[in-house]
């Protein structure tokens, strides 16, 4: 399914990709808005790479438990890069 991953991420031009996380056979991305002036500045969004009708897309992770698990992996992977305020 990774054929169009770079192309999909390029369409997310308002976001910086902070990390790519593989978990239980799926690919997730930790992303943050580029615009520091937005209400969402500094927030981390977890998006899942999915295939819908043969096309790869990103969708928000709505399940709180899954979001927390992926976010914990992101924090562990990036503990030397970012200061996390929990």
C-alpha cells in the first residue's frame, strides 16, 4: 500500500510530518500544523494510512485508546527531539 505515501503526504501541505510509525501492520503519521499562529499550533495529530476504494488516504485516528498508544510510541521515538508537556 505504500505506493502513493509520499504523494499523499505532499497534499498535507499545512502540516509537518513529525514521525512515521508502524504499528500492528498499519502505518501512522504524527503530524503538527505548520502555521504557528493557528489555534492548533503545537498539537499533534495522529493519522492512519488507509486504502479506500483502491486509493490511499489519510484518516484521523478517532479511537482514544489507539491514539494514546501511537502517541506514546511517538513520544518514545522522539524523546530527544521534543519537550513533551503531559
